[in-house]
C-alpha cells in the first residue's frame, strides 16, 4: 500500500555530513508522520527522528539533537535526514518509517558508516 525507499547512505569521515532521503509512493494520502530509526551492529533498533506531517513538528533522540535535521518535501513525497558533525557512534543502517492511521510502513534501510 505504501512503499518507502531510502537513499543517500555511504562512507564519511567523522565530522562530515550526509543527507538521507526517503521517497514514499503508493497510497500516501493522509500520512500522519514519517521519520527514521537506525540499527547498529549488535544493538537494538533505535528511534532517531520524527516529523509530524500536519504540523511539521519535529522530534529527535537526545544523541542527535543539534546535529541532525529531519524535513519533508511534500511535492516530492520525500522526507530527508540531514546529518552533520557525524560521529562513529552514528554508524548504523538507517530505516525510514511512515505512519498512516493505524498502519506502519518501513523501508529496507541504507547503510551509514562513519570512519575515523
């Protein structure tokens, strides 16, 4: 019903930046929120950020506040995660999510690797 495709991951040095994209397609009307989780090797999946579609309110986990920014482009049905001042601890597979009514959708993930 809803498909999400992430892109923009890659290898960057500590202190560098990346911008992740999540393109939504399918039955995307009346989306409530979109955002990002991440999962590092050997760790549980961690919530990173959410943007509320109706209000544009944004929320972040403490470890990325002041470094990451979530935004959206409704004309392209896309949500972004701008990641600045990257740290090695940010290395993970980043997953896009979307919520519509009681349903939740996930992308397949994109790898972000931060080197020293």
